[in-house]
C-alpha cells in the first residue's frame, strides 16, 4: 500500500472545522465549586435519614496513605481508617419529637459498649441549582465520637453536635 502524501491545505479543513465547533461550545471556563453548598445523605442498613441532611460543616474529605519502605521498595499500608466529622446545630422536630438521626444516635448510646451500627454516608457538593457535582461516599462508617461541646450561658451560642465516624472505604467521585 502506497503512503499518502498531502499537498495543499485540504487535509487541515476537518481539523479547522472541529476547532471552530469546540470554541463555540465552550462559553466560559468552569468555576470552582463553593465549599458552602453541600448536602449529606445518611443511611443505616436500608433506612435513610431524609430529615437530617443539614449540617454546618463536614471535615475529613481527604485521601492519604502511608508507605512502608523496605530496602528502597515502597509498599502501601492498608490498615488505616479514615475519619469523617459532621457538625450541626442540635435540633428537634417542631412537635418536640426527636429526629430520626438523633433517635439512632440515642439508640447507639444505650448500647455504646456492646454494639456497632454501620452507616453509609454520601457527602455531595452542589452547584447553584442544587445539582450534585462532586461527591464522597463513606461505606460502613461507624460512629466513634458524639460531642455536644460546651454549655455556657455567657456566650449565647447554639449547641453544636459533632459526630465523628471511622471507616475503611471512602470513594471520591465527580458527577
């Protein structure tokens, strides 16, 4: 089969038309997602806690690893757990009933030294329209710490409930 030799600019026309189309599609560069627009979905088994998705802050959205170096060859340690902390103002439903998530936490406190309850937690960053754009999934997260902070009549602050979970599997992904 003979090699094709292109003369002139005929072979460049398809590339030029693709470049024009690509330029017309891109209107503006993408903006970084704001850190203050997020939602949290929590399930225990097959039971979702749909009434408790508002949190003040989320921390622990990091991936790191520890390496063991033996004779100048690295290996990855896989026994390290990840930590996720969710913070929110302590709430109750308008009729005075305890919310579903608070009820699950109270149930855990009754058997704190005897039983573990695994949660699946999805944290999603959302855009201005409320559409998820990036997410982090924590599978089989175990509540390890429940903290209500300090009660102090002098500062007039709200009670902030902090829930810290430990898990082995955290998967970040974009939507």
